[in-house]
């Protein structure tokens, strides 16, 4: 057996959040939010990240939580400014201040059943890395890592020109409502999920502020979010995706999607990563409408 169920790969970031004019610093990145959710989801996993050695201290919170982290030195640490001008969590302004080095096959010697590519911007994961990891296990890919560019510091979405070649290598694919529209040309989330599945991804997740849907080629599954507030909205998609992938190892699609929606709902109620318990998640699952 591989030593890990899942290896989470991605940049842990030193970020700035501006919400309705008020600025604060925080640690972020898909790998960061994913790790805390995975820690509470009954899997053997580790995190592989890249950042400047001077910033290795931002990983202390992960390690204190018992999360195994491999930090690979990089010239820079990824730093992002996130600006929310309204309560619409799907609409934000993002400015890339600096970006860590990309990942390559040699950076990931360990074996796992699933390799979760929790990326932020184009360039973090070369297409060749997807090919390499797909030969070793299943690939879970956040589509934003192939769509979001930094141009003069500001971000822009552009379609992944080689998606038809590489999506067949992806078992689990996640996009939000904006990213799925960029990749498919339609704002209809169900239609977009169908297109991405036909392009080759096996299980396609699309998140929205109100719900998460998943299409496996046979049925459209959905689960609502029911947070009491949105103070912890940052990291919602990363948390939802890894929660689903973790629970999916030993559960069906519908239950896994509801688990992910419940955990993410709890996460959205408090800033930062999810620090609750599995028991709280299972209890919240019972409150989700069907």
C-alpha cells in the first residue's frame, strides 16, 4: 500500500484580505485550507509546499495541528491580496504580489492513492506533472490552477488550451461557478459540469455560494451550504473539494458531497481553516435539506 491516502500539493501563502475596506493579514492557499479539513476526515496524508525559507514559520500552525509538511525552499513565497467589496463570495478582486516556484515530479517522491493539486495560479503545476502523477495514482485538480493568470499583478481568467488532452487524466475536478464558465462557455453550472465530464474528468464538482454540485456522468448530485454567517468564506472551495475527496475514499458520492457541504458550512462560520471536529460535521450533515 502507498504510505499515504492523499498528498496535498500547493503553495501555502502569506496573504492580505481586504473586506469592505478593512485590511488584515492571514495565511492562505489551497494546500493550507485543505490540510486542516483533511486532518479531520480520517485519511493518511501529507502536504508538500514551496515557499521562501524566511517564511517557513507560517507553517507552524499546520505542524502544531499534527499535519506532516514538507517545505521545499523557493526564491519567493506566494502572496495574494484578496479584496471583497460586497458579500458575494464569488466576486472578489485578486492581486498577486509574489509567486513561489512551480512544482516538478522530483518534488513529490512519496507514493499516494490520490494526489491533490491545490493550485492558485497558472504556472504552479506544469501539465507534465499531471501526466507524471496520473501514472502513480488518482489526480484531484482545482481548475483555477489552470485558468487563473497574473498579468501585471492583477488576475485574469483564460481557458486551458490543452484541457481536452489532460482532463482525461483527472479523477476529481473542482471549479467554482466563474471558473466553470471560463472553461465551458456556459453559466449554467449543470451544463458546465456535463461538458467537463465529457472532456474526460471522472467526477466534476462545481461550487457556488449556495450549494455544491457534482456530476459523474450518470447523475447530478447536489448539496446545499447552510452556514449561520460568512465570516470564514475565504478558503471555502478548497475546503469543500478536499473534504469530498477524503470522504469519497470510503463513501458514496451523495454522502461524500453532503459531508463536504456540512464541513464547509461550519468552516464558513469562522475565519481561518476548519478546526472543528468530525462529530460536528456529522451532526451538521443531518441539518442539510435534501
